[in-house]
C-alpha cells in the first residue's frame, strides 16, 4: 500500500511541476509589456524600464523560472505587484471560503446523488426516468444561469438570503451560513444529476454480475446485498465521479463567486488576471493544482482500499 501511495504522490508532484513551468512560461510570454501595464499609459519609458528592472523582468525567462521554482519549493511565492501583500497571505485569506463552499457542495452531491443513483438502478421505472431527465437538464443549463435565478427568486423577490456576501474577517457563523446557502445550492444543482447518472450506471453494472445472483440464491436479504456488497463494489466508480465533480466545482466556483460577490479564490484569480498580477496568478494556480492533486491522491487511496486490483495495477 505504501508503494502504491508513493507512486501516486510522485505522479502528483510531477504534474504540479509541469503545470507550474507551463503556466509560468505562458503567463510571462503572453502578458505583453507587464511593466507598462502596471505603471499605466502615462508613465515615462524610464519609469517603465525601472519598474521592469525592479520586478526582474529584464532577466532571461529561464533564470526567472528557476528562481521562482526555488522559492516555491520553500513556499515563498513573492508579493502581489499591486498591493505588495504576500501571495501566501492573500490566498490564505480567501482559500477557507472557497474550500468550505466546495466541500459542503461535494458532500451534499455525494449523499443525494448516491440516493438517487441507487434508487434509479434498483427501481427501473419512474425514478430512473426522472434521474435521466434531470441529468439532461443539468447538462444543458449553465451554472451561472442557476445562480442568477436563485438570486432573483430567493434574494431579491423573497428576501430570504442576502443578494451579495456578508462575509468579512469578523463575520459570525450565521453570516457565513446565509451568504453561502445560495452559492452552495447553485453548485449542487449543477452537479448532482450527472453524478447520480454515473452512480446509477456503476450500480446497474454491479447488479448484473454473477456474484449478486449467487448472494440472492443463498437467501441473503436484498438490503444487505445492496448496501454491503454492491454499494462497496460500485464505490470506486462513484468516488472517481465525485473527484471529477470536485475539480469541476473548483473551476466553476469562479463564476459563482462573481455572481454572489464572495471574497474567495475565484474572485481573487479574476482580479489578479485582469491586473496582470502574475505572482498572485501563479500562487492561485499552484494552490488549485495542489488541492486537485491531494483530492486525487485521497481518492486513489480510497479506491485502493476498496478494490485491491487497483493497487496491483
């Protein structure tokens, strides 16, 4: 098992390294005259050149990349070019909000999608057709549309929840709950149907295998067969689906945070990209990829524990 975890961890570190190198290169090559963007159109050429020297932009790209990687290994990502705030501090202030929202959404998706998927697989009929229709509708309605409808209905019309975030450094738990309810619902509605459909397919595949008929022939209760044997056998596929859902939510949270004015990682990434604040953009990218690597590692460990064949492969 330790060898299995070590291989997965090594592949995750390599993926992080490749993404960091590619992102750094693309950002600095495609951003044009970064010093001019920071100083503005009214700045003189001398001031722009001085700013470029201050930021190290006059040095060769490979040397800048090497210095950045050396500092990143020590968890030093530099300071924002606009606020001079350390990137580590800026991300640390925004990350808890985004992770809270995504984790709550993925837990709800996992619970509800499993219930819907299992019900649709066991009771072929109305429940099955409802899940299929929900999956098609969810795939055809963008997440930002769901978010806007929720704001119009529950925030503006009914006034049950705030239209914009009330979260601040000194916010109470009630402010967090009221501000995150609608965004979490938007994320859940966008991902639950497709997850339910995938879990349904995995469950049906297991129900058609010989071991299920053997267990039934021995007189074992149907409930025990479904929830002790079939559910465990279908769990790896379900976990894989939920890990993909998590990655999708982490990317889609950018739009949701913009709609609900949430001070999370998504808005930080948008603001940093708009301002060409490359140290902050790199920090957001690396943190996001690191989270994805950790989630995939945990899913691989869980799948390896549930299915020894995964460890062997």
